C-alpha cells in the first residue's frame, strides 16, 4: 500500500467549515482512536510480507556482492602471485635476471593488482547499489543520466589526469619499462627509480630527479632491454698498413673477450667491421661489439684503453703524422736585431741642441 492509502486508513482530515470561520479542532474520541489503531495494524499486517521480502532481497544482494568481491580480489592476488612465480623461474638464466629484477617485479605486480582490484570492486559494488535501488522501485533513468553527465563533465575538466592515469595503466600492463631501466622519454632521460599510474620518476646522469607525467610521454626508448652495442672508431693515418691495424685490433679483441669481467659483459665477439671512412690524411676503422644492456659505455672505454696501448706497442702512430722534431738550438733573442733608441730623438739632449741650426735674431723695426 502507498502512503496515501495509509493516510486514508488512519482517518479523514477535518474539512474546513463552509462559512470560512475558524472552528475549534474536534477532539477524537476513544472509538476513533481505536479505529485508527486497528486500521494501522491491519495495514502493517498486510504489508509486512512485502517489507520482509524487500529486506531479504537487499540483504541477499549485499551478501552476494561482498562474497563476490572477496572472491574476485583473492583470484586477482593469486593470479599476480602466479605471474611472479613464473618470472622467478626465468631468474636462473642470465637474460632473465637482467631483464626482470626484484624491485621492478614487485612494483609492476603491485600496480597491476591494485588497478584490477579497484576496477573489480567498483563494478561489483556499483552493480549491487543499482540493484538495491531497483528493489525499492526507484526510477534509475534520471540517476543514470545525471551520473553520465557528471562523468562527462569531470572527464572533460580532468582530462589531463585521466590521460596520465590511462597511459600509466597501459605502460605497466605492456611492461614498456620498469625500475632499474635506463630510458629516453623525450622530455627527460635517465634511470627509472619509480613507476606510478600518473607519474614516472627518473634519475638523470647528474643525479637530478625528473618527474615525468605519463600522459606527456609520446615515445620511449628503453636502453636496458635486450642488448646494447659498443662502437669504437679508430683513426689512423691514410698510409698505415691496414693488415697490421686489423691484426692488432683482433689481438686486442681476443684478449679482452677472455678476461673477466669483460667476458660476462660481452654478449658477442668483438668484430672489426672495416673502414668507416677514408680521407686524404686519415682513415677510420670501425670496431663493434654486442654487450649487456647499459654496459656499452664501460666496454667502449676499456676497449679504447686497450687499443691505445696495443697501438703504442705495435708502433702505430695516432692520426696527425709524426711528431714535430725537437728544437736543439735556442731561439735568438727577437730584440737583439732592434737598434737602441737614438739620442737625437730627444730634442732636449745636448747632441740634438748641437745639431740644431743657428737662428739669427731679427733687428727691431725703425
């Protein structure tokens, strides 16, 4: 029964007098009160089953939503743990240990699990709330329309925040980079120290920390995945013996590949690729090697050091020709050929006064 039926059952309201003059309110009698109580009790008796059904339905919806939420969150947690165990099985290999470290795996699993659990909770609890409102026979069309308009307005006003969040979600799900990777994000470059859903933290080469919004990253160059290349250009004179140069470089490469720790950093043989360029007075020989990710600069420095020492031992001069001959005699004093200043340059000197012409005094006019 509706509220209007309850009011009618309780009793009719007193009608105003036709003359419009105020009248004293009628005092209900004991019989009227007994009749109103009887009507209210009968209304409660008629509708208690409906109330009980609605309450049980709401309780059932809430219990099912809570159980389903706990089950889904537990399933997501087990899935993330299984992914971690699968990755740990690859840690025994050198490649697996380099590509996936503990901190990166932990942050990535936490981020993915947090996102999935939040989405699952929102969907389950939101559906349960709508079902509860529908149980009370509330028209959901205006509510859904208002929620849609509010969502559009909030999304338009916070579009940068939404863009950052969605970009961060896809970056984590696709495993584009992780903690410990060295990346070039366009706006900044450095080592990743923290990956968030909205902001990524990078530490630059000079120690500075960059906070990069995920929505601003248009391209990412990951320098820590797969392998890196160490390249060294060796410049020698144009008239140098190429066979001797190549033989010396091969000896350096073979010796370096067998020594520790370079045999672990090198993931391939050091190759002499050949002439990279030939000029009138010099030529450049290219040496390249495949290295561990992030260790290319270290290998290049060591390779240059060894090549320089080997070239000095093999009497292969650096580009620029032989050194200039040493000067055995001392240079003459550049001021020795300059004559001393003349005494006649000073007009007050006795020599200048003696050499000046004698001037006859003029006679006074008569």
